[in-house]
């Protein structure tokens, strides 16, 4: 079913438009809101109703409606609750309107909105464009609406399109005298003069969220029906309330009209001795009182109007938007045009996020004018429904400091709610039922999470800094790991102010060793088992991508904003009265619980490419995933070569941290899979066997440490050897230089690779070698080279043989010693070592087992020597 509906309190324009719309939708059902007839005279309404097949809207089954045609409005508040329930369904909506957009305007699958004096003009032109025309009686009712809405074509909003539509209707047989008689028709010349004066005097005042139009004029004494003049002023302006003060003779008439359904003007009318309804009133007062009312009434009405508690009350549909395919240059131009400091971004008309001027300027400074805005959107957009209450809006904006919220509705335009408007509305209303603006999580107990001695020190820090007039906090990985219940006692403190002064005073109180770094405004205290770093809160900015940042003193919020990921922005307040409370400026607590790594802005990886390597390291350590927008920025930064800007020393610092992780398989595999390694050298590419080799490396090193606890392997070097196994020797040398590898490491890795290759070849070509031969071949090989062979040979027998050497063969030694050989008559010398080696080899090959066997072996050896004179007595 097609359903054509106009607004409540419909005028002749809306009804004439419905008649014209029926020509476009011939099978549609027309429904008139229940109170629409009150706007017309009884006789005219009866005549109109007899000419149309109207239905009672409350008797229509909403489920039967497949297409909804709205005439003369797009606002749910002007249609009624029955239609509002209908629009919650996904159905086709066609909109025809000549009014400006409002915060709660619907979005239609078809929209025809033009600035004309009457809506019927739009429908009339559309009928003609489709080669159709209205019947004579239909044209008459359409002309009634057109003539009524434009006051006989005398109102300022009348357009040439309205006159052309009137000509069409007359051509189709409209009855002009009936149209003039039925509608309000033209104003008298003196009324028209008053209306024009009202338009000229009209000014708009914005009281918080409420737009009020006021005008004061003089009228000739005999001018009739001034209420009609004031009503037409109200209709032609987009304010929520209109106040018209018209001085006539010895008295002043005050007229007030409202478009707010929840504002009731009856009590105000009675207070002024006038008469009125919920949406309008008029009163007669003395001239002096009229002037005073013009000043005071707007404030009084704003007080009567309940402050906005819903998102739709605060929404602004006029904020311009960008799309994800727009570039940084496009956004900079648009922001310059609008004067705003941030703009919303959409993706296929769906909210995508916010771009802010500071980030756009940084991107421009880095030469990224052509970068699509999608790359800058690292935070999901803040969304709310039109009916979202103020308490929830406040909680949302305090949880995430983005400047805008998107108001979503399936069939409605996306209004934008400004964060500042939410906070302003909150300030205007009692806060008893609203959450605090504090970003603190009250459920975290620092005292229980810390060792008692460290807890005592931190309390002293907080009290001392507060005595000196500074705020201090625990920051960084320790806060994160306390929440995750992971062991970490690298203590980082941040001070809003003189960090060195606080550190000196603290060192004196604790009798701790102090090392100052004045250039960086940091200090380090050694206190028992703890190393405490104290730093000044700072803000940072980058002149060029990849360079070290410039810094200046800042706040705790500034200090949080300079960090790599939201999970690392968490702070614990050390002030005595707030001790142990979690400060969360960037929603890091939620990301920590969700296991997400999220950068703080879209240029994060470009400004500091080491964050790419840190993302890899944290993903492996915590098992976290990159948040979707962060993943896009991460991949793009690698592809665009941001890592090429890193100096070798910074490469190695981050890579060494990864190589020393307890669980390095994931980050090392990511280095190859994400082509981070290829930025070191093109040959460092992902290989299908890489994950298996990395996992096997960890397993075999753990196994080796159990077998040989006294000689643990060089873990960091062995992991690096496996990571770079696909490089040629020349490529390894180049990569070592590029990453800033410590001196001598490249040569050592190359020697291990060669030894591992030779060992593998020998084991593969000697599958039946005796145990003594295997042990003899493996003894001179560095343990790391042997383990590297086990990892890279991809042969079970090679792996088992190497493990057997370390687990069994390596430990086999003779039971006899040098003293035993002397007692047998041998003179100490090189032959001792040779003979003991022969005894060991015989034991390895199972030829001897006991001490007695070894003595017999020596005696037989000596007998053979005497017989063959193989050895001379010495």
C-alpha cells in the first residue's frame, strides 16, 4: 500500500499538495491526521472531505504500508506518533517539502525539496513534468493551497515558481474566485504593510538551544486581524518561538507562537491577562509593558521550555560533512571555508569518524595532502539515537573527547551533536542524576596491587609533589600491567611541574641514589630493588616524520596524548586525596579489556615509525589485535616507507626489545609477514616455513636450557639468526648495517650459518655414523650453530641427532682420570688427553661400560704400544 500523509495542524497548502500527489501515486491511500480539520472552517472542511477518499489514519495497518509519501514536512514531531512508529520500519519513503531541514528531519529514498512559497508548487510542477495534469476540481483545491500559503502572492517567500504553478493550475481549470474565497487569501494593504514591517524588524535570538524570533512594529489604528500578520511572520521564519509586539493606538498587542510540542503557553497567557492555547497566545498590554515584555519574554519562555535532554534537541543538521575518499587537502579547504576546528566524515552516508584541524595541519606539514581521510580515522565515531538522554550523552562525551556525536536513525538525516553543547546543557541542568565528568575508574585498588614498600614510596611521592604544588601520577607500562596482573616494576612517574625538584626532594627523603638528566627534565632514583624514573609532563610535536619530537611542559592529558597506544595512556593518580584512582583520558581501559591496540591519531605511525615495531612487540606480548583503523594506518605506513626514515640505532633498539621478549614468535613472524623486514633488506621476505621455524627455535632453546643450564644459548642472537636465515651473506651484512646491529654480530651470525650448513650436510651424508663420530663432529661447533642446524635442516633425523648429542653424548666422560693413568705407569703429557679421548669414544660406541673395562682398555692399549712401539717411553 502507498500512503500519502501531511502534517498535523495541516493548512490548505498541505491538503492541496496531497491532491496533486495522488496524481503521482494513483493507487495511494490518503490519510489526514486526526486534528487537521480544526485548521479549517466547518463548511470548507466538509466540502473538501466530500471530494477526497480520505481514511482514518488510526485504522490503517502499519504493516500493510510499503511506501510512505510525506507532504509538506520531514519532521516526525509534526506528523504524530502513529507515523513515527511506522518510520522505524525499513520501508520506502518519498518526501516533498519546501521547509528547511531540522535536526529531526527524516531521510527519504526519494526527496524533492525546493525553496518555494508553497509545497503545492513542487507537486504541481512535478505533475506537469511527467506529462500529466489535474482535474479542474483538483486544480482548484491546489490553487486554494497556493493562494493561502503565499497570502495571494504577497509574502516575501513567494517565488517565480509559485506564479508559474498558479498559471498551470488556471490552465487546468482551477476556479480562482473559489480559491480566493476559501483560503485566507490576500491581506488588506494595511495588513500587508504591517507584515512587511514585521519582517523588516524581525531578529533572531539564540538562548542556549532555543531560537526565538522577535519583532516590534507600529500599526494603523484600524488595521484588522493583527494576529494573522503575526501568525504569518511565525510561519515564514525557522525559529522555534516567535514573539510579535504590535503597537496600535493607546495599546500594545503581544502575540506569541511556538513550534515546540512540549512548551505550553496557556499559563503564560493567563499571567499576562490574555488568552491562548499550548502553542500560541495573545495579550493586550500598555505600551510601556509591551517594551518590557519584548525584553523579558524570551528569557521567560526559555525558562518554561524544558532544557533539552534528548540528542534530537541538540542535533545540528547543518554541519557540513566530508567523505572517507576526500583528501587532506579537501578537508583543509573545507575547514578554512567553515571556520570550524573539526568536521565529521562519512562512508557511503554512514558515520565514519571525525577529522580535526590540528591533525590535518600536521598531515599537510608532512606533505600528505593527497592522503585520503580514511587513513586519519583511528577512532570509531560516537553514535547516539535521537532519543538518547542527556545523562547518556554526558557519559559518552566524558568517555571519549571527540568534538561531535552522530545522531543516527534508519530514515533520518544524520544530525551532529557538539560536545560543547552537551556539556553546556549539563551545566544548565541539575547534575544530581548525571554522572561525574571525572574520567576516573573508582574500582581499581592500587594498594592491593603493589608491594607494600613500593606503595609506601608512591604515597610519599604524591604527598611531596602535592606539597610543592604539583600533581603527580604513575604512568606507563606499570599501570597497564597492574591491571593485567602481570609482573612489572619499572616505575615511571610524571609530574605536572618541576620534576627534577620533586626527584631531588624524594632522593633526600629516601636516601636514594639520584641521577639527573637536566636536558630532558628527567631523573632516575635507585631505591632498593626499584628503579624509579621521574619525568616532567610534556607535550610533543614533530617537525618532520621520523625525527625525534620537540617537547615543552604540559599537563597529564598532554603527556597521555603523546604516547603510542591508548593502553599505554593510563595513569594512576598519586595525590593524597585521590591516591590510586585510574585516570583514563583516551579510553585505554576499555581497549585494554578488549585486547585492542589503538593509536591516538591517524598520523601516529608516520610521526614516529618506531611505533610500528612497538605494535608488533605488544601484539606478541599481550596477544592483542590491532584495532581496525589502526591496522589500516599500520599497513599503509609500512607500504609508504615510513620505516625508511629510521636511523639504524633506533631500528636496533626496538628490534632488540622484540628479540628479548618472552614470547617472540608472533612479533618476529609479523616482521616478515607484514613486510617490515623488507624495509631492512628486500630479501628479508615472508616464507611459508617461517612460523614453524620460529616456534621450533623457542621449543629447542627451552629444551637446551634444561639440558645445559650452565651454558644457556645466546637467545637474542639465535632468534635473529633464524629470522634472517633467508638472506645471503652479502644481504646479511647490508641488513646488519641498516638496522644498526652491534659490532661483530653480523660476522658471528655468518659463521654460525656456515657451521650449521656444514653440520647439516655432514649429518645427512653420514646417517650411520658412530656415536663417537657424531660427538667428535659436534664438539667444536658453537651450541647456537648446532641449534640453528636443528631448526633449519627440516630433517627429523638431523634434529634428533643434535638433541641426542646435547642430552646424552656431550656428557659422556671416562671414569678414569689422570691420576689413574700415572698409577698405571704412564708419564703425564699429551698422550694423557689422547688416551682419555679414546676411552670416552669407546664408551660412546658401547665398547666399554665400567671402570674395570676402562682399565682393561688402557692395559690393552699399552700392550699394543709396546708391541708396535707406537709410543716411546718418556
